[in-house]
C-alpha cells in the first residue's frame, strides 16, 4: 500500500540522503516530509497552542501553575494530540494495508510498505521532539522519560532500513492508553481528583495500558523476537546483522520493562486517589 501523502520534493530527498546513507536508513528520505513537519508541529503545539488554549479554557488554573507544572501540562497537551492521531493512523494501516497483512516471516523482518512508512515517519517526528523535550527539561520529566524517548526513537528509526517495519506499526498501539493517562493527569490539575469521572477514567486507563502494552506489547515482542531469530539464522540471503538484532531487541526490551514499571506506579497512583482517609487511619492504628 502506497503512502497516501504525496512524495517529498527532490530537494528534500537530496538533503536528507547523506544522513540516510550514513545511518543505512534507506527509506528515510521518502518520509522526511512527514518526520520534519511532525517535529515542528509538536514544538509549535508545545510553545504556542497549548499555552493559548489552556489559558482560555482554564484562566484561573493554567496561569497560576509553577514552571515545572506548566512544562508537564504542555507535554501532556502535545501527547494528547499525538496519541489520538497516531493511533488512528496505525489502526487504519493495520486494517487497510492488504500487502502488509500478507507478509510472511521474512517480509515481517525486511518488508516495507509506503503506508507503514508514513505512520513511522509521523511517529519518528514525535519521538525526536519528545527526546529533545526530555533532554531540555530532564529535571522535570526524569531519566525514565529520557530513556523511553531515546529507545522509542531508536526502535522507530530502524524501521527505515527497513527493519521490522511490520512490527513497528503494531507497537504504535502502545499509545492506545495514552489519551486516558493524559485525561487522568489533567483531572488532578483541574480539581477533579477522586471524582467518579476520574475513577471511571482510571479503570479505563489501567485496562487499556495493561491490554495494549503488557498483553499486546509482550505478545508482539515474542512474535518479533521469533521472526528476528529466524532471519538471523539464515545462512543465505538477508541474514540479520548481530548488532542490528541486539540494538532493536535491547531497545524493545527496555520499553517493555518500563511499561511494567509504569503500570505498577499507575496502580499505586490510582489507588491513592480513592483510598478513604478513615481506612488509611485504621490501617495505621493496626
């Protein structure tokens, strides 16, 4: 299935070709017109749209926030837009791209379609921006967010070799839980902590996070490891270079470990929102 977006200009392809050649990312120039605008758009949302919209929607709250909380607010605003968009794009490709659905094990490792490349292009643009934001404000986001952004960018970028482009789209569905995570965070900041609406959203968050990242993510990781091992074991055409297999598997494993860690933190956080003070006091007395 072809990329539904018209191809980049010859000048943009020529400008990005040296980087693509140096990193052996053969299909990257054909999606530079999706990566670069995505990066710029999310920075524009971060520094212009989020402050403008948030000030008008919450004039008594947003302007009074501390520097760190405003940075986090804007990051969640960007994340909300990105996750809704990238989930829709990935699901569309998964269901509409017949060429992708017919891939065998070798094609799932080395195969490529323009539509899949489009989704990875937009995702790479976001993760490049996320990495920049995490480095710039590491004191706010923490090292876990920085490691996550770097790992996600590595995994996404390797899809432009192309390498396991098929699974890259499946892993995009990690983001299915992100809108609910952002809503939960915003509810805390606008005085809706402990409300029934937050309880419903919290349950939905845990269900979608566990389903998309822990169940679906681990299942897809196991399938991907199996296909990579099959390709690595080939002694004929297209064997997987050891460094490439290690780099991708290591980055993906880091993401999976972080997902389990964050899920545990989410359970604790959601539980705290709805623990009754009386029950807590009783526990302390016992």
